[in-house]
């Protein structure tokens, strides 16, 4: 002999589900881009001399750039979680170039979108030479990169076999000629 299994009415089932979800602790939302540090790849006094407005102007640019990059990553949700560096060089006349060092590597679409963002975000005004820094970031993750300094592949390739190893200005000039 079999007994019918009682079923919960669907409205009651939905109410129980909603109540259960309401009692759960709030989920921690992962930000599209988390900036952990700014890595200055030149001495502070060099940057201070080269940027019109000095460190205050550079800080304002970094804040604007970080917000723009975060929105760019938000628009690319297919990107898998990753961590690394967005390396930026700024020259006079607001010329900008960027390199990436991420593990795992960024998706091509995300890299292209971030490159466009860096190149179109209004920069700090550089009076002479160039200013080079890196943003140490996580993309769709809260785990920072393990490394503390960037090593973009293009830079490694350019420095291969060079003795002595070039300083940052020399390396950037090699991979991004004037």
C-alpha cells in the first residue's frame, strides 16, 4: 500500500524560499576592479619634477584613471578573475601607452578595452621626459597579485640580452620610441 507524499503548496514554497534567503548573511559582492597599490617605477623626485602640479596632479589622475578602468572592467563581465599590473607611461602632449602583466592573462577584449580607457582618460600634464607607474590590481577578484612589481612580456623581450639592464626610462624608450 502506498501513501501519497504531501506536497507544499507552491505559494508556501516560494514564501519559505524568500524567508530563507532573507535570513542568510549578505553576500560579499566582488568589485570589477580592485586597486591594491600604485607602484611608482621612477623616483618620487623625478615624478615630482616631471608632472605639472606634482604629486597632487598625479594623484588626481590616478583616481580618475582607476574609476574609468573599473567601469571598463564592469562592462566586460566575461573576464575571468585575474590579478596583476596595468603599467602606464605618460609623455608630454598627453601621449599615453600601457602594458599588462596579469596571471592568468586578461582576455583580449578586456585588454583592448582597458588600453582604450588608458589612452582616452585625460592625463596629468607631463612637462618633460615621461612618468611611468603601475597599478597593482585584481579583476573580478579580491586577491591581490603575488608580485610587487610588474614585468610585462614586451619589456622582458626588449631587455633580453642587454647588459647592463636598462633603467625604466631606457626600457620604455626602447619599447615605445619617440
